[in-house]
DNA sequence: GATGAATGAGTTTTCATTCAT
DNA sequence: TATGAATGAAAACTCATTCAT
């Protein structure tokens, strides 16, 4: 009778544990966070946590899966708009840099944790690749659209340009947390946008 | 008469330990590598290793310091050449992508380790920032030179473009190891080079 | 339903660990006793022990705190008796020498460990001083009482005499363990008692 | 031809090492002092130190042997004086309390180290006992002398009184370092002297 | 299911002693 | 004889995971 209720309940519990873990992993890092830390932060018992997630790594993996979903939807909704490809790219840039500004160092650090894990653990890598491919494909589609519409140069290599753009954004995020540089995101955005615009438009 | 050993010998020993550590850190990661692993891999005793490096972290830090020196010199020698700014940038691209191709996943993974460490440990961050600044400044100087020579657009923001370029390269390297994508570096290089050329030239 | 364990149970476990530690510390000394020794002697696991005490030092400290409580209560109860001050002192001597006889070398050695630790570690010193002050004050009060009652000489320096008496007892205990002399406690007691009696009475 | 010279030289070297060790052992304690510390403090090499002393413990033992010699000679010279037994005891008290005042905490701590070691290590104990016996016997002789001269009570138990006096002095020294109390040695001395005088004289 | 005490292999690091030079 | 680099056993402590209740 109650499977639905308890399933929901289960999800809520999981969510709480994930939230606590996220906080700790991003603040202290995966290795420096102990299950005891998570117990304290989440208020759950050891046994409960192991009831919901089979290991610390599993918890981390689950977190990685969710990390993407955040901004992706906004990005997707953007594509469906009727407008020029270049406008779409610029709106994407707005979106990305907006989140870049408001997002804390900790989120960027968490991202680095995910990247490092992906570079070593097959299941993480698969997930990470899937996520990156979604974004790259999305951008690639916009570029292809722009080429076909005559906005962009005909010789553009859509897939690789998309990969480059994604890498640039990722690289900037990393630069921020790894150097602690106080970057002026507005200036960077306009430098990037204008360079790309000149770089790809006819 | 004395086991007092030449500075050279000491350096050689250090180098061997560093090499063994490098292998392990990049293959398994910093945290997953134990001092016992390093003992086994290097053939040194525990005590000997601690005689050369005061902690596992110190070993890692030393490795980070050395990591930069590798390609930087080539990059620097390039700047002094007499040629157009755009040509310099292209030669830099050649250099970077060449190393990208031949370099193993392990080096890139190691790079991610360094980045993550830099995002959390002050002394690593200081070092990392210094290293990044050298490259960014180098590129920024070339760009400024290009602007002054009338090669590039006058409104270019040299520093930020440089930061963007460095981020792009770093991001691509990360994309490689984190997704395991089989990237076609030649195509990526030409996509990047042509985009940037159009993007910044008058 | 829950392994949540009563406070009593927790105390019992602690007590067992403390007992095992006491045995080892007094037999082998603090430094020569390893946590592994305590693991073996107590039958607990490493983790369990660290669950109850946060460090080997903490274990030692806890032991020190308890060491005093043993005979102190008897000593205190004595004070409240209605009798001449000199009689009180003699009864105290009886008490002290009685425990001196029955007590093993190990307890005295343990005492030396505590003294050495107190001479170097601030928290131990604070505790030790507190314990010593209780006894000194107790004796000092008896002496003052004796002076006021006209039993003892008027010019007696109650505090310092008390400190001297406590030192004498401590010194004798140390002499026992450090030299292994086979002391005749009865004779020593009467020598001390008669000397002090003549020494302080009018 | 040169055994004498090198024997002297050897002694001088030993003395230097012992001095350095003494400094460290009393400052930091036996266990907390490493051979490397002694190397640094003494300026000798590891090998040299092991050439002179067969182990860290041996070094400590040698130090213990010397520790007594210090004041003992003065004490002995005192005995031979022509004067009343009570006067001898008082001069002994002067001597002891004078050294008590000027001597640092570190010397007292070192004493505790010796005591603890003596309570556990047979060879140390033998040495320690020998040293204590010399002093106890010396005092005992004075007391016997006083009894025979009719200065002191006839029923005095010379040996045990001597042991008690030695214990009192040792106990006071320990009280000083273990509690950090700021003792007024002058007052303590007069309290002790007058008590003992009344306590043992006819 | 939930709890948290218990486990114990594994971690980094130290240091008395040895020995090739 | 002097040196100090090298050794490696042993130390204190951690922590992901299990399981009796």
C-alpha cells in the first residue's frame, strides 16, 4: 500500500544525505571527508547512510550524476528559442558566466574532484562523458544551425569548436579555483564573446 | 673515508624517488598512493625517502614545482624569435598540441591532481599561480606586441585573451583524461587556430 | 533495537581499558607500553580504545585523575573525627603506612610515572598540584587545629610542615621503588611518628 | 706511546657528549630526546657517539653515575669537621637547601628521570641504591655520633631517621617540579630544621 | 529498518642503530 | 677512526564498513 509513499520518503532521505555530503566534499574534498563527518552534518546514523548508499564512493558517484542536471535544463530550454545561432551562443555565455559569478569556489573545487575521479574511475568517466557530450552536442547543433543559416563560416568544424568552447569554460573555472586569481568575469566574457564572434562569423 | 655524498649524488637519489612517486601518483592518484608503494616502486627504504623529503606532501609539492619547467623553456625560447605575433601564437599552438599528442594520460591526470591540490593547499596554490602567470604573461606580451604592430584588433584585452587561451588548453587536456574521448588533435588544433586567428586579427 | 548502550556500560568498558593500561604502564612504563600492548592486554580493538580515549596520553591522564581518589576519602573521613590533632596525625600515618605495605611496587612506579609526566605536561601538572594541595591542606588544617588547641608549638609553620610531611611520605615511596631496599615499614613509621611528635608538640 | 694522551682525549670527548645529553635529557626528557638531537647539540657525528657509548641507554646510565658525585664531596668533607652532630646536620641542611634554590627545574626533572629508570632497570637501580646508601650512611653515622655524644635521644633509630631525612629532601625536590609550586625554601628549611631538632634532641 | 559500537587493516612518520666508505 | 646515509621495525592513530541489537 505504501510503496509510493516510502519511495518518496526514501528519495527525500537520500536527498538530505546527498546535500550534506555535497557540502562536505566541496568544502574539504572527497578524501578529507569521513563518513563520520557526513553522519554529523546530515544527522543520519551510519547504518542509515549505508542503507541508502552502498559506499562512500557510491555517494560521490550519485552526487556527480546530479551535478550536471543543474544548469543543463536552462541551457536546453534556450536552444528551442527562435533566434539567430549567434544570439543563442551569447545567451549561453550569459548563462554560464552568470553562474560562474555567483557560484562559490567550493562548487568549482567539487568540479575538480569530479574530473579527477572521472579520469580514474570507469563508471564516473562514463557518466562524465555522457554529460559533457550533451553540452557539446547542444553547442555543436547550434553551430551547425548557424552554418546552415549562413551566419557562420562554412568551413567551421562544429563538433570541435563545441569541444573547444566547453573546454574553455571548464578551464576558466579551474583557473579560478586553482590560482585564486580575482578574475573580472565581465571583461573575460566580453573578450571571449567578441573573439568567438569574430572567430566564427562570416 | 666518509659517506658524505656529493650534492650531485643527493640530487640523483631525489630524482629517482621523484620519478617513482610521479609514476605512482599519476597512475593511482595522490591519496591512493601510499608511502609503502613508493618504497616498493623506488627501491629505497622508508627512512631514506624521509631523509630526502620531509613528508608525502612535500614529495608531491616538489613534483609540482618540477612539472612546469618541462615545456616552459621551449615556449620561452619561442618568444625571442623575430616574427609576427600571429606566427608566434601558431608556433606556440604547434608546441602545445605536439606535447598534447605524445603525452600520456598519466601526465594529464597528474595535472588534475596538481590542480585539485592547488585549489586547497596554499603553498601549492602559490606555486601553481606563479607558473600559470608566467605562461599567461608570455602570451599576453605576444598579443600586446601584435596589437601594437597593427596585426591584431586594437580593442583586444590582451591579459584576458591570454587567460582564455591558457584555460582552453588546460580545459582540452582535462577533457581528454576525464572523458577518454579520442580527440583528433590535428583537427582541434586547426579549428582553434583558425577561430582565434579570425577572432583577433584585424 | 539499538546498540545504544547505557552510560553504565560505557563506564564499565572504560574501566576495563583503564585497568589494562594501568597494569601495563606500571609494569613497563608509559613510553614502553604501546597501544598494541593495550589492545592485547585489554582484549579490545584499536578502534574501540580510541572510541573511549582520544589518545594514549588521554588514557594516561585519566589514570592519573583516578589515582588520587583511592585513599583520599579515607583520609578525609578521618579529619571529621573528634580527637586530638596529634591523634589524627597518627591515624593518618597508620593509614598511609598500611597502604604503603600492601601496595605493590607497580603502584609506586606508576606514581613516579605520574610525577615525571606532571613535571613536563601542563594539564597533568595542574591535576597533580590539585591533588597534592588537597592533602597538604588537610594536614595543614590539622596542624593549625593542634596549634590553636595548645597541643603543638605556637611557632609552627602549618603549611610548610604539611608540605614537608607529604614530601616525606612521597620520598619514602620513591625510595622503595628506586632502590629496591627492603624497608621495615613498622620501624620507619615509629621513627617518623616519634620524631614528628617530639618535633612539633609543646 | 700515546695511550695516555688518547685516553685523556677520549675522556674529554665523552664528557662533551655527556654534557650535551644532560642538557637535552633534562630539558626534554629521555624519551623525547633523539640521538639526532644529541648529534646536533654535541656537534659529534652519530658514529662518534656510538663509538663512545654503546647505546642511548648507556649514555643515560653514565649520566646517572655522574649525577651523584656533584654535591656528595662537599657533604663528605663536612662530616670530618669537628663539631656537634646537630651542627653537622644543620650545615648539611644549609648545603642541600642552597643547591635546591640555585638548581633549575631541569635538574630536578632529570632526577625524576633517574628515579624512574632506577625503578625499572636493574643496573640503574644498583647504581642508584649505592648512591643513596652513601648519603643515608653518612647521615646515619652523624646521628649515631649524636646519640653516643648524648646530644640526641637514646632511642633514636639512626638508619631509619637517615632514610626519612633523605626521603624528605628528595620528596621536596619532586614536589617542586611536579606541582610547580613556588616554595619558600628559607621557611621550609627552618620549619624542617626546627622540627627535626626538637624531634631528635634530648 | 535504524543504530552506533566495534573492527582491524592500513596510514604516515620516527628513530636507534648499523656499516660502507 | 670518523662519517652520516641508509635501514626497517615499530609507533600512534584513522576510518570505511559491518552487524548485533
